[in-house]
C-alpha cells in the first residue's frame, strides 16, 4: 500500500510551529542557554529543534523545569504533552499527556468541514475527537453551530471538554472523524517516538486500517440528515476500499483529497438526498 509509512508522521513541523514561535523569539535570545537547548534537541533527533527549543524556553516557569522538560523531549515524549499546548488551525489548543497529538495534516479536514458546516447547517459531530482539535476549530469558525465531540478514551474526553467541545447526542449536518486508520501490520513503520508514547488505541485501525472507520460510516449514516457530509481522514488507497461501505450506507460517491506529494489524506461523502 503506497504512502503507508508516511501516515501520522506529520506532527510539529517547523511551518506548523511558526505561528507559536514568532512571538517567543525575543524571549529566546535573552536566554543564554538557547543554543545549548537547540544542540541537545538536535542530538536527540528533533527535526524542528530550534523552534522546539524556543517553545520549551518560553513555556518553562524556571530553569529546573526547563531541564526536566528537555530531558523528557530528548526521550521522545511529544512536545505538546510537555508544554501542554500546541497550535492547530492557527489557534492554541490544550493537549493533556496521554492524549493523541493532532497532526497538521488533519487541518485540511478541519478547514473543509468548517466550510461545509457554514454552508450546510449548524450541527456537527466529531467522532474520535481526541483533544477536540477539529470540534474546537468548527466551533471557532462557525460560532452559531452546535458541535459535539465523541471519544472512547476518558483522558481525551476530559481534554476535549477543556478545549470547548461539548459531548451529547443529536442529528447532524456534518460528521468528522480522524479515527485510528493505520493497518495493524503497518504500526511498526511509524516513527519510534509515536510507537513508544502515543496510545495504540488512537492509531491501530485493524487489519486494513478500516475497522473503526467502517463502523463510523454506519454510525454517520444514522447521525446525518439527508445531504449531510461525512469527512474522514484516510491514507494509502483506503478511499477505494471504503467505497462499498459508503454505498451500502447510502452515501453518494465520495470526493478524496491528496497532499502535495499525491498521498491520500481524506475523503468527503454526502449522505444521499442532498442534491435532489
Ligand atoms: C487518531 S486519534 C484522532 C484524534 C483527533 N480526531 C485528532 O485529529 O487529533 C483517534 C482517536 O479515536 C479514539 N477512539 C479509538 N477507538 C474509538 C472508539 N471505538 N470510539 C470512539 N473513539 C475512539 C482514540 O481514543 C483517539 O482519541
């Protein structure tokens, strides 16, 4: 399955960090230890060492905490777990330890969903919401909307609530889902720190990666009004594999989207009845 090893790999790239870092640079130049922090993070294999050093230095309350945080990051612990926040769609999001770290690749799905929500009604549900990143973006972009987040993990639910995503049942215009979709056999290809720290529950999608997403398709068919939209993140060639399940559940043929490398990133499917 081409492109599979790149799934879930894009997390805090220098570009994604830029907005956060831009207002912290002045702080970092005043801290003489900044260059040392960068060197240590680079030696530990951090791709965005300079940006991460700025964030750690800006967020650490004192030098003792800074040292402890650098050590945690050197071990590969996700930066947002350490400093407690990250940027998603240009906004600050709280991320609690143990909760899946939203990937910048999911911002495309969140933005598409916000556009569709604004044009198609005002009720959305974000399945597998994790920290509530997508739900929080929808609420921020369409403030009049009712947006519900759903997750099986108590830590995620607590974190999503803190990010402003309420959790309760209704009928919806939009369903979003960045669910676990990595095929079990491909989990070993994920970056070592992802395998070591992040919950398998957030990653493992079963044999072909679509176990939970097939159930989400069925659930979305019940949750959505006719003409409502399901948006879900996918990789490899999972859009083709999911086609029959979408058709059986009453969705029109889906539209997939791809990143700049041509890799599949997600699909949007409309519940039948929207254009009649
Ligand atoms: C890949 S993470 C995505 C989180 C969030 N949507 C994001 O993009 O940051 C998948 C999430 O699905 C949740 N999850 C796994 N199985 C679930 C299930 N059966 N029902 C609801 N949520 C589930 C996990 O707890 C995890 O938070």
